[in-house]
């Protein structure tokens, strides 16, 4: 057992001030952080407990959207009537992830900050540039069935594990942050980063930054959207490929499209060119397949995960077909 300090913050300012110390981490639900500490993957010198801060509300915004508190539990978010009715892909994505017990503990803000489930990241006896920069990537040339086919680098081919984040990417959510330099808003597309030559850095947050909320836009593609998760077993497994799809329809023609993939990259993957390829086109499998091939044009498989390229194409076609056919927002 490694020793660490523990303090409970009584305000956001208090939390940020305490987090200024080197090696200090925020903890709320702890569903990922505590596992990583037990496995000796992460070794924070101190924990700042933010679980009592008043950041757990789900509220209307002046723009007609919803503000999801960073400390709202995943389960409370998924079952909120407004989320189910106006953002059904988000509710479905949350319920596709983890177990009921974990969803009851995990927070929205913590979900954004999940670390990869790469085998080599968790195994401290193997090289991992994300865990120990400069040590190498064990997955490249190793067992890489679950790894990235898009946006990877020669330093890291790990994938982001969140389901919630895939739906948030498709919805164009905005992350609200407060930190030593004050408050700022981060468009969701800019929140997570690709590995490049610094795979140990997952997000664009700065030291001491605290996620306070996630803002959803007024439009949630309630009538025509879905979340599809392909995994090795029916529950409690991370995605091999997942798809969040949202469409605005004009009869049988696509007026606007949103498409985000999970399980394929270091961050939720969106491609505006693939979305634009659907606009003004009939909602047919052939058109969906053409858009999928645009999105996957730079996909690169490794020894064990090349199957993901075809799997992703098929999943995109299926998700878009489901979204086009769906009318209304059925309860999960």
C-alpha cells in the first residue's frame, strides 16, 4: 500500500487550490481511479475528495438545452426524463456501459476522464508509453485486438473506453471547466486529444482544472437517433466498435447527420466529411455505406484488430439505418 494524503474540498475554489500540489488528483465516484491505484498504475501523492460539491444537478439552460452537473451520477443522468425524451442516444449510451452498480457510483465528469483499458497500460510489468513515457508501446506488435484503427501513432494505439463520451461527441456537447486561470468552455471535439508523441496526456485540461458541467445543445436528435455498441458479450464489456448516430430527416432524405464512433481511437471519433456526405442524400444502406467508407478511409489495422475496419463499416450502416427508421424517443 502506497501512502497518500486525503482532503475533502468544501468548495470548487478549495478543490482547485488543493489540486495545485504536485501529484494530487480529484476523486468523486472513484470507479476508475481507485482501481488504477490498487493496480499500482497510478500513484497520486494526494487525493482531493470533491464528491460533496454542489455539482450534481441536471438543469435547463437559457439556450433550451440541458446542463449535466459533473457530479451527477451516470444512472441519474440516464434515467432523467428530459435526457430520455430529448437526448435518447445519450441515455442509451450510458445504459450500455458498465453495470448498474457502477453507474450508481460513477459521475459524468469522471466518465470523461476514464483511462484506457489497454492490457499493457494495466500491466505494470510491460512497456506502456501512456503509463511510463518513453518505455515503448507493448500493444504495437503485441496483443492488439481491442486497439485503435484511427488516429493512432507509433507511440500508442490505445482507445478511449467511454460510451457516454461517444454520444456527447455526436451531440456537440460543451464541457464547462474552472481552474487556476478561471472558467472556460471547451467544445467536446477539443476536450480529448490524440496520442501523437505525448500519449500520457488524454485531455486538454490544465493542472488544477475541475470539470463542473457538461452542456447539451437544444437539439438532441430525439426523433431519429440511436447508440449501437458491438462487444464480445452482451453486457459489462467495453466496445469493440460503438456508434452514436443522429439524423434530421426531410421525408426520406437526410437533412443533417451526426456520427461518432467509440472503441476505434484515442478519443471519440467524428469526421465532418463523412457527415456531410450524407446531407441531401436518401437514407439508404448504399448511402450509409458510402459515408462509412469516407469516415474509415484512413483506418489502419494491426495484426489482431484489422477486423474492426469491416466491423465499423457494418456498425455505421446498421446504426444509421436504425436512426433513420426510428420515430420518437422510446424509453430505454
